[in-house]
């Protein structure tokens, strides 16, 4: 999602001294992002719905991303009309729709399955490149897609047997979230080069925050904002620890070790979600989940190697 001082493929490190801090930032960012699903599942236990919950997350995140957009844009040219149109489009696809569909899907599926579906994102970006930009894929890339999706289908099939149609609906919503964010990644490359990764992230997320607030105002009465104190506390954590902080950590990691290396360290994300789901939510850890996770992570690893070759 950003530029780097390392080589374009993200495999050459600019300074050995920056390696370990960069790796640590990437790992902490991936874990923090993964904690979002746990917080959402905990909040649902207090009777809140997706529209209200995402409103509170974006309400608390809005001033942080406004500050980020201002800070990253200091001394840089003002946005053109074209820039604003692209920022709004990216804010809708990359953050508003992706976040809302993810929150809605978590009401029906486990945090483990949600994270595995979202982790298919690199494969979706590859598929969109083929469909939208007529890019060619290698045999190894196709094989990596097959392995990754086999892992998700394995876990999904197990959850469907336990939860029925609800699991199918939840998985579809989360998959829609992954597709929406893949659209953001597919179309954001040129704008990242024009505006910078942090400025674009701040602006696009600000758009999403405003849309989520408007959505609540249109779909819910004001009385719906009265929620349990635990929901407010969890939303503050979600906005800061699991939204704003990981954006900064991942961007700083990319500056130190490159996008490719940061993405590979991000493979810790599904594992941390599963572990937190077991310890915090009491979700079961089965052979189905273990096998599905291994397949998804193996497929993404194969895809990374195929791209680097």
C-alpha cells in the first residue's frame, strides 16, 4: 500500500540496522489489524448491530485520520478535482464498504474464518489484474490460488455444517469485504505515487469515516447510539489500537524493509487471530481450522515466491 526506500520488489533492504525494527513493526501491525475481529465479536455480545458499531469505530478514528492527512500533506500541492474523485472512490471501496461488510459478516462467522477469507486479498488483487488489466498469470500463480482457496473452503465447509445458512451469509459478506479492499489496492497504485501512502490513507479513511457516520444517521434513530459502556470502550480500542496504530506501523515497516518483506511478515495475522479467538472468545481450534490455515498461508507464500521469481 505504500512506497519504500528499499528496492521495488521489497527484497533488498536499505540498511541492516533497520531490519529488526522494520520486522517488529510489520509483525505488530499485522497482529493489531487482526485484533479488530476479536473486538467486534466481543462487542456483539452486548447487543449492538453492525451499523452502530462501525459508526463508533469511525467516530473515534476520524480525528486521527484527519490529523494524518494534514500531517502527511504539509508542504505538498493541493489536491486537484481528479485527485478528490479518486480519493472518494478509494475511500468508498477500500475502507467504507470493506469495513462495513466485514463487520456485518463477523456477526455470522468465527474470527478465524473471517481472517482467512480476508487473507485471500493478494489472490483477489491478482485476479482483478487479469480481469481489469489483462495481466497474464503463471502456472505457479494459478496453483497458489488453488491452494489458498482450498484452505478457505475447508474451514468454510466445516462451519457450514455447524452453523448452516448463517455461516454462508457471513462468509459471503466477508468475501465481499475482501473484494472491495482488493479493488482499492488495484486502483490505488498511481494515486499512492502522486500523493504518498500516508496522505492517501488519511484522506481515503476520512471519507469512509464520514460515510459511516452518515449511514448511521440515515438508517438508525439517534436513540440507537445509546449502547453499553463496554461497546464504547471496545470501539475506542478498535479505532486506535486496531485501526490507526497498525496503519502507521505497517507504513513505517514498509519504509524500513520494503513492501514485499512487510507482506510476508504479515502472514502472522491469521495465526494471531486464531490464537486470540481461542484464548479470548473461546472459539474451538480443530483440525479443519489448522489444515485450512496451513493451506491459505502456504498458498500466499507460493504467490509471493512466484511474484519474486
